[in-house]
C-alpha cells in the first residue's frame, strides 16, 4: 500500500511540475513579447491564470497536510491527548460533512460552466473549474481517512508522522 501511495504522490508531483513549467514558460513569453517586442500577448495571460488555478487546487488536494491548514488551536493545545483526539475527530467529520454537502451544488455550477469557453483557446470553463471537484474529492478522502483512523484508535502523533512521509 505504501508503494502505491508513493507512486501516486510522485505522479501528482509530476502534474504540479508540468503546470508550474507551463506557467513559467508563458510568463517568460509574456515578458519577452511585452518588453522586447513591444507587443503584449493575451493568450499567455490566459495560460497563466489557468495554470495558477490548477496549481492552487491540485496542490491543496494532494499536498496540504493537516498541519498546513490555518487553525485556531488555543483550546486544542490546552487539552490532553484524549481531548485533542476528540477535537481532531470532530473537525475531520465536520470537514467531510461540510465538503460533502457542497458537492451537488458545486457539480451543478461546474456543469453549468460548460456553456462558455475561455477567450483565446475556447477551453470549456467546466474543465477549467473542474479542478475544484478534484480538490473536494481529495479533501473529503483525506479527512475521511483521518476520521476513520482516529476512530480506529491511531494516535495523533502517528497520523502526523505518516503525513510527513
């Protein structure tokens, strides 16, 4: 199982590298055409926006660990192991339920966006915004597994250690 997880993690990294590379090349072309050729290019702006959107949500879906999220953890840090486990479980379940409830409305909105394409490449907007569904799925799976492991009895220290791998 660890080998499959490592393989999938590396492929997700490959997507991130490709997106960042495409964004960088488009940025360099934009700078070159604007300041050297004195003729701006709108299509590079579109590529940069699309790759930026995908980088943010793809990265959040596959690379953010629980410790990377903004937290108000004053009460959490005051509690003992049992209290922290309980709060972590409640949070994980709330995340699964909250994001799960948003799936149908999000899908409807993204599906609606297929009626329009991007300005230069005519890429359907549902493809552009479809990365948010990947983010939702990744987040729901992450917190669902976290909740399951907490219910099963895994310690918080063990969960955090495994997330770092």
